C-alpha cells in the first residue's frame, strides 16, 4: 500500500512540475466521468494549426511549443482521446493534419467550438513533399534492412490515401473544414520556417495569436532532424546486474526533436563520429526516472556501459547513413519520373490543381515561387494517358 501511494505521489508531483493540470483533473474525475470533459466548450483555444504530412509539420509544431502556444499534444485531431480535447491551459491550439470531414466524433467536437481564431495552414512545394516522402520511405527501409524505394509506389500510396482519408496536399481541403471558425486564414510556406527565417516568422505568428514574441533564436535556428535522423529513434533496456544498479529504460532521439519537450535526460547531447555530426539525446523513460538518473550518474561504470552500447548502435547504422546519402533523391528525380509516367502525371496534375487553388486565391505569391511545382506544370507529355481520375 505504501508503495502504491508513493507511485501516486510521484505521478502527481510530475504533473504539477510540468503543468499537466488537465491530467490531474481527469484522474480525479475518473475514467468514465472524465468523458464529460468532451461536452465542455474549450473557450481557451486561440488558433488552429493545419499542416499535412510532408509540409514541415513537425518543425512548426515544435516551434509553436517553444513559443508556449501549446498546440495539441497529438497531430491528428481525429485520433485523440476525448479527455485531451479539453485543456486547463490559458492558451492552446487545435491541430489537424488531415481531412476529418468523414469522422462524426471529430465533427461533433468542432461544433462545440464557439469563436473564430487565426488559422495557420502550412504549405510546401508539392514536388518537395513527394521528394521528402520518398526519402522518408527510403530511410525507413534502410533501418529495417531494405535497400531500395520505388517512387511509383510512394505516388500510388499518396493517391490511395487521398481517396480514403487525405493527409497529403490538402492545402484547400483542410482550411475548408474550419471555414466557420476562421478569423483569418494565414498560409505559411515551409521556406518561412528555415533556419534563417523561422525566428521572424514565429514572432509574426505570436503577434497573431496574442502571445509575447520569443526572445531567443536558439531553438528556431535548429533544423528538425531529416528523414534518416528521424529513424535513429530506438529504445534500450538494461536489466539490473553487477554493473547496473537498477533496471534502466532509455530512448535515444535526435537532439533537435527534444527541444520542445520536458524530457528527463541521462545525457542531453551525445555525439559519435559514426553519426555524421548528428547529435542525439539519451532520455530516460518508464517509472522513477529521476531516481534512476541519480543512481546512474553516481555510478561511472554503469554510465560508461550504457554509452558504449549506444555507440555500438551508432557503429551499426553508420553504413546506413552512407547508403542513404547515396540513394536519396531530389526534386528533379521526381520531375523526371513524371515525364515518363503520363498516367500518374494526369492524376497528380488534377489533384494539385484543386488543392493549390485555395493558396492562389489567398496568397498567390507562394505558388508563384514554387520552382519545382511550376516545372511540373510545364512538363510536356506527347501522348497523355487517358485516366479516369477521382478528381477532387
């Protein structure tokens, strides 16, 4: 009984430390009663973030978090548990990364929102999104033991997802879902979140939301990890033995991806010559993280053993980094593929014509400056395939 109370106290202390008051309330109300929180109108929402896969969604979410704008904890509004729809924070943002028009529970939630707010829609040159998607698939394949990727398969998967539940290229579809809640629709091109421009961009975003501007450029000048680095993430378990003073659960992550969260670090910045200058963080996971951290840091042999095992992992994936650099594609590779596949070209041409239309009306200079999409539009195919396309 004493052990149970001790664990409850530790959980409560951690929630208070990190300001997770909504979790405390949900715990007090109980699992069944806490569903009632979904019937409340979350008056404190100040903005809506729309960012489909491949647009730099992760970076924008991280940056909002760094500005204390508190975007929803998960990207997909359609997959969130009911209690997470309500927050006791003074300000937070609603996040959606796909078409949710066919999800009754989500539409019901939207009807409870009662005032208009700025809507930020993150966009990017569609050809760059495809390039990023292919390289992400390549990175995943390499980490899983594969050694290739098919541009055609990635393009077909995008079309399939667009037909079922769109979460790519929804630049027009996504804002339409929230038109009744839109005070101002603000399209942000991914270029505006580059290391050189992100700080100024986020100051403007904060002004729109009504938050103090960030006072440091440190976080915004850091690049969120690229396709392969994102696949570095790995869990480690070390059982208690002669060297280890206790069971230890660890997770390694790209350092840039820990900047927005309150991790309990064993080592905040770990570098290895085998990771091509990619800095990683070694984070404690599981229970009693603070106590475990103290025990490990007091035990040099245990810490050295852990770092040795993680460095061994870095050696294992060194070749995969090199192979990734050799195989990854660029936007011109995507354009070349389209030149030789008139069927897929027609399908994407029609899809993108509709999705880019909203940006052209709202912020025409953005698509005008998309180098690769404009090259895509200029592709000449002598014998255009006769496609029956599910045009949006």
